C-alpha cells in the first residue's frame, strides 16, 4: 500500500506532462471546434489518455488537466500545443496506413 502512495505522489515525467498538456489542449478544442470534428478530437484524446494510463497509471488525469487548464496563460499555451499534439497523432496514422491502407480513408457522413 505504501508503495502505491509513493507512486501516486511522484511528479509526472516530462513525457507524461506533455501528454496531459495534449489532453488539456484537446479538451479546450472541444469548446470551439464544430461538432463535425468531435470524432477526431475524441480519438486524439483517447490516444493521449492511453499513453498517460500506460506510463503513469496512478495519475489523476481529470485533476491534472484541470490544473493545466487553470494555470496562468493556459489558453495561449494550449493553443500552441495543439499543432505538436496533432503531429504526434498524425505520425501514428502513417503507421495505420502501413498496417491497412483502408484505415486512413474517411467515409462520407450519413
């Protein structure tokens, strides 16, 4: 039990903090992007949540994202983080295309 508390109390690594920043950036985007972008935003958020849970399972993601979003200058910082976060996701779509070229095709909305 004590070991679990020690893990939970440790500060996030820079990689985990970056992933949390991407989650916060995406959550901010949910407020301004059109509803047609929600599926893409959701996929990105799931990707980064999975990374955080895999690297630091004791992380309180909700509290961490709230901390990041409430920090002074957060809106501008998260706007700036959007493109680097999107690039990380885009790099994975290249992998998807290597696995199955059909994965990257977008079906028309019904």
